[in-house]
């Protein structure tokens, strides 16, 4: 009788161990593979995807018969891209690229930290609804960070 209950419980406990682990994009080993400008462009792309998601959520929600499945999918998409913004800001720029300041460079360092913190806070706010003002603020902060970090906004080059 105990085995009858023990086997299913054991199986439930082992399932999470069998699931594949999600790979993290930034291993925090100084491998030199990642490109700062590409990360900045990815921030822009994720912001744009969040904007598209917000517009679709609003459009689908306004329908006479809202398609709840599609609304949920767009919400999940928005969340996924918000996570990617947070990952780039924290695991890439804050953890690896924005270095502690040398003597006399405190102001520039604080500016970069404030802009990255602003990106995190505004991403959190963008997650909470569909207010496109948060997207505009994310774009503004992203451009300001690019200027503080690179000395100019990143230019997109065609290949």
C-alpha cells in the first residue's frame, strides 16, 4: 500500500530534476564574446517588442469578444522581453561593463548607474500595464545610457 503512494510522490519530486536547465546569456566569465553595442541594440529591440505586445493587448482587449488566449500570449511575450531587458542591464552592464570609477570619474559613473536603474524601474512599470508612456521613457533612458556609455547613441549599420 505504501509503495502505491510512494512511487507517484517520488516521480513528482524527480520531474524538476529531469527538466532541462535554462541557459543564461551572460556567464560572467570575461570571454570577450559579447559586444556592447549589440547589447544596446538588443535593448532597443526588446523595448520595441514590448511596445508591440502592449498595442496587441489593448487591441485584443477592446474586441467585442476578446481572445483571451491571444491576450495571455501577448502578456507572456511582454514579460519575456522585460526579463531580457533586466538581464542585459543587470547581468551584462551592471555586473560586467560599468566599472567602478577612477579618481575624478564619480559623476560619470553615477550617471550611468542612475540611467541603468531608471531602465530597471521603468521596465517594472511597463510590466504592470499597457501605458505606452513607459515605452517612450524606456527609449529615452536607453538613448541617454548609450550616450553616457559610448559618447553617442549607437548607430544601426546595414550588412
